[in-house]
C-alpha cells in the first residue's frame, strides 16, 4: 500500500480533486477482496476454486501488449510463431520475470538471451506508463487497481506518471479540435 501511496503522490493529475479521489480510495481499498469464487478471470494457482479479482486481472494486460507483436507477429489467436521464433510453451514464469522484473536470464529456457533482451528492451521502451487517459468514475476501482498492480508487479520500473483526464473534457476538446482541424487551424491548447 505504501508503494501505491508514494506513486499517487508523484503523479500529475492536473486536478487536485483527482489526486484527492485516489488518496481517498487508497484509504479503503485494502478492504476489497482479492478473489472470488465465480465469473470470468484467472484461477488462483494455489487454489483453483477461486478466481483473481477481475479488476486485478484487467489492469496489467498493457505490459504484455508491449511485447505481443514480437511473440505473436500480429496473429491474435497465437496460431503462428512470431518474428522471434518463441513458442508459447517456452514462456515460463522465469522468462516473464526476466522480461518484466529484471531477474537473471533463465538458463535452460530454450530462448536465446539476445531474444529475451529484445523483449526486455521493448517493455522498457513502453514502461513506465507516461499517460493514462480515463474517466474519473474509474478512480475508485479500475485505475486504483492499475496503480496497485503496477507498483507491486513492476517494482523496478520507475514510478508511474499517470495523468487522469475527465472523459467529458476530452470528448469536448476532441470536438473543438476536430472543428479547428476542418477549418485548417491549429489544435487548441488544453
């Protein structure tokens, strides 16, 4: 929890109210259950009758997206091997730990250290997340889980620089920007 509090303290939210909402949510979020027994989600490895809370499950997929093109080569169902020639069965926890958590090279994994270094570099290019745009209604759930999970799973990645903008403001700004664009004018400053 202290890592999440520190992360929020360094974020530029553009609005004091947004930061206060995060701080308030962090104050009670520790009471939220981390698992459940029904619905969609990933099974907890040590007790398959429980599922990982779906908000936890849905906030780290962008880490995988940072390397997916090298593993899947644009094929969404994974039926072909990507440009690095890495097979799904080779993607062990130790391999992902090397890529995402700067752990040592997993000898005997069957993947060259050069290829794993390419994946690690790609992840580091896209992380930390410099911008996260969302609606303020997601602060008390999805966005706070996003912070918790990222500081817990990627402790070696520098603090997130998350910027939360209100969806209505973005929508209105986009309409204004499109109107200016259509008139051949510059985009307005936010």
